[in-house]
C-alpha cells in the first residue's frame, strides 16, 4: 500500500507537468509559426521596398535584377499572404513605362501594407523588433515616397511653370510631408534603439540610418530654398545651390532599409531559436514526465496483474465471503491427505456442519445479516481447530472441517465443541442472533477410504442429526446409509408416480353415530413401490410436499373424487384432504371449481379436510381462501383436531362446518382416563355450540364407538366400522344395500341391518 501511495504521489506530480508542458509546447509552436510568418513577410518586403528607389526616374528604369527577385519571391509567398492580385498589378506596372510612377508608388505602398498586416509584423508591441518593424514597414517607405514626390516637384518647378505661387504651395506641402515622414522614421527608430536592450542592432546599421536621415533632411532644406526662390520670382539656378533630384536620398534610404531588414531577420532568427529552445526543453521535460508516468503505470499495472492473478488463484480455491477453502479445494486437500495417510499411516475425521434455521435469519433479518453470521461462523470454527486441520465452506450454510490426526475421544470432543461454540448468540449491529448447528462425522478407514465415500458418510450422519431434532452431533452408522438410500428410492418413486399419475384412491366410509348409516366417504391417496407393494401415505405424502408436487397430485385427487361421487347416493358426501401447500399456492378455489364443473356434482356434496397446521401458516391468506370456498358452497372440516397447536380458538376464527377429532384421543391408554373422555366431550360440546358437526376418527373397538355415542358424537370413522375400500371395489361395496352389523348400543351377538344411504 505504501508503494502505491508513493507511485500515486509521483504520478500526481508528473501528470500536471505533462499537461502544462504540452500546453507550453503548443503555445511555443504558435509563437514559432508567428515568427516564421514574420520572417516570410520581411523576405517579401525586402523584395518589394527597393523597387521604390527608381520610380519616377526615366533614365534609370526598374532594376531587372530587383524585378527578377521580386518575381521569384512573390511566386513563393503570394499563396501564403493572398497578395497575388496586388503583386501582379505591381509587376505589370513596373514593366510598362507608360504607367504613372505615382500610381506604381501607391500600388507598392498598398502591397507593403498588406504584407505587413497578413504576416503579423505589427501585431505585438511587446516583442523586441516591434519598433524596428514600424520603422521599416511604415516610416521608411513613406520617406522614400515623399523623397520621390519632392524630387519630381522640384524638377518640374525648374521648368518655370506659369503659376509660381501654386508651385510654391505644392512644394511647401511636399517638403512638410517629407519632414513629417522623416520625423516619424526618426521617432520609430529611436524607439527601436531604446527597445534594443541587448545592443543586438549593429553600429553600422545606426550609421546607415543616420546618414540616410541626414541626407533626406538636407533634401527637405533644398525644397525650402526652391520654394523661397519661387516666391521671389522665377526660379534661378546658382552655382552654390542645385536642387536635389532625390536619387541619392532614395538610395541611402533603401540601403538603410536593407540594413534594418537584415537586422530584423537576425532578431527574428534569434527569437525563433529561443522559442525552439524553450519548446524543445518543454517537450523534453514533458516526454520525461510522460515516460515516468508510463513506467509508473506499467509498474502499477504489473503489480495489479500480479495481485489480480493471486486473487484469482485465491478465489479459485477459497470462498469469497468467508475466505475458507471452497468445495473443490477442500476435496483436493482431503484427497491429498488420504494418499498421505495411506502411505504413512495415521487417520483423520471429517465433520459436516449445517446451521439450523439459517434461512429464517436470512428471511427475517436480511441477507446482509446472514452474510455477517456466516463470516462470524467461519471465524469461530477457525479458532476451534488445531494446526493441520482445515475448515471449508461447501455453500449456503454448510461448513466442513477436516480433523487431521485424532486420538480416542478427540473426534466427539471437537464435534461437541462445534455445537457449543455455535450456540452462543452472534452479535450483529449490536443485536444478538441465535443459531444452533447440526454436525455429522465420518472417520477415515471406518466409514470410507475415498473422498467421495467419506463426504457421503458425513452427510448421512448430518441428515440423521437433523432428523433427530437438530442441535446435535451424530457419527456415521451403516443404518444411516440404508435409511438415506431408502429415502432416495422413495423420492425417485414419488417423482415417477407424480409424473405418470400412478396413484389410486381408497374410500373409507363415515358412519352416523349409531353406526347404522353411511353419511360420507373420505378419499385416501394410495401409492405402491412400483412392484405392487403399498407405501404408507405417512411416508410418501411428505415427500410429495417437499418436492412441491402436491399441487398437481392434489388437483388429480379432487377430480377423481368428484368423479367417483357421481356413483354415490345424492345425500352422501365425498371428503378430500387438502395439503397446507395447496392452500398457500392460492389456486385451490380454481381447482375445486374445475373439479365440480367437470363432474357435475353439487358443491354441497364436497367436503375439504384441512389440518390445523394449514391454518397456522398464514391466517389472513387461509381465511380468505376458506371464505371463497364457502361462497362456492363447499363445506370445510378441520382434520386431526388436537394434534396441532391452534387449540379451540381456531374453531371460531375459521368457517369450519365439521371437526374431526384425532384418533390419538381414543388409544386404550387414554380412553380409560377420565381426563381424555372429558377433553373429547368438551370438544364435542364446544363444536356443537358453534353449530359444527363432530367426527371421531380411529374407532377400532365397539367400546370406543359406544363411548363416542354417549358423548353425542355425530359421526364415526375407523376400522371397526369399515376399512378403506379400494376404488375398484367401491361399486361392489355400494351394491350391498344392506349388510349385517352390530349396532353400537347392542350387546355382542345381536345383528342389525345397516343402510348405505339411510
């Protein structure tokens, strides 16, 4: 972590350096491009401005060498500055002697101004060459143009024009314009020298400029003298005074301009060199910073890859939540330990641990609490084991411990310590969460010698611990395996029977209290083991419920029972048992409606028997479902009353029509007890108070039947009266309109006829 912090600090310092470095490089590149544009502009002006020297001089037309240089430069730089039309006009005007020099001069000045604007020569007053550029681009061309104009005017004045005063005025204006231009040139050049802090402008340049300005100043004086002569009368030449024709002055001005342009090019090159140096330095520093960041990133990336690889390897062998060995890794460890024990001797045990009621914790408190409980369980188990022992998590709330090496009593001791340590409440967010555990143990060599067999044996022992009531430890026994195999076989048979509807129904009659009239039949589900041997409903019905197959099978039972009811007398009821799961699914009303519709029997002939456990599941849902069934016209009976925990309160909370008292009240051990009889009598009286009929199940003897009759029971059901009749024999049973049976109240040996529909 410290390494990553250091690398992060370095990266945070380097990244801004890269960003600002590249910004500086970008700005430097813009400045370089600007300076290169300036240099191109100076190059263009060096070809254009010297053309002003020979304008108006008929004896000295434009220099061919200068024209050739101007052509070469303009062809190269016109596309850059967009000055093609202006340069073409200048070119053709210079080659045609008929064009007025004044027009050529204005065209040249326009071209010079355009070049200076588009090359950016006069943009930034902060640069060292700004005032020198001002002198070159604006002041010097204006001076040359004024010199040329004054020279032409003085030359025409010597021809003695008729309007002397007008000529004198024009001469005065041109002279003043020249002096203004010269003053501007002197002013800008003075500023250029002042801005030249490093004395990069050569001494020879100053000499040339001063010489040109002095000569031009003398020419302006000459203009004043010519003007004075004109005012005195006709112009006269004298030996001491000859008016200047401007050639020398223009030549000196052009020479000064060329010297200034040379200095300007040098200044621009120096600036370019400085800018390139700064740019290259910034580029170097940014590149170094980028390389540093790259290698830091590479280092971090490689470290992360290594850590990720280690994490992947860890997660491949460990549970992500508890960080214990996962199922695959635990199996590998056990296989390696088996090989080691087989080679070197020794032994070990495996303990399968399952948390009791963990699903309730998840559902009631949330999965985040459940996750914390699992993590705390892992910590507690790790504290229990010794060095060399391995703790793993197989998934869900199942853990497994490999006890490497053991002595007498250590296996049971560890199993009991597991139970004890997990009984202590887990404190989650300041609140206690209570759990227990079940443990199944298998010992190498005694209960298996392979990883698969040992794991299976431990699971068998774990199932036995749960079957015995949970919160206990069991060591594997061969009987457990046999029982488990029986359960697996039963599950397979139940699945097969449910898929193919390989069930049958038997119908047990329900008699009036005197035992003489059949009032109804209870439909009882039957299944065989596939070989014709019957399987107890107590065994296979819970399997149907655990496999969530009871809904489909219960629907089939309803349809078959209602179909059979069409064979019974119209006043005989058909009773069908309903599983709590059928009620909770919310489809029972539809299933009943369909069965009644298909069979065509009256809803009043169908009675649904519901156990006490069904009404305890969800009172609101069950009550709504029962009310809907009652609205259809179906009657409801509470089955096996007295075996659950609802008590008498359930009888008035729910819309029952009948109460069926469980046969446990009628065992020989309890029926002789006055308290049991009182209890049954109290239930019967309470039910009658609520206008409910009462059926007592499990009538096995005449004594039991007689006592129930004395307690004013409404109906009796049991083997004493009739065993369940297979569906195939029901027709024959019904065809016996009368049968010999001893009335409940009669003495042994007497006989009475019993009517099926009496």
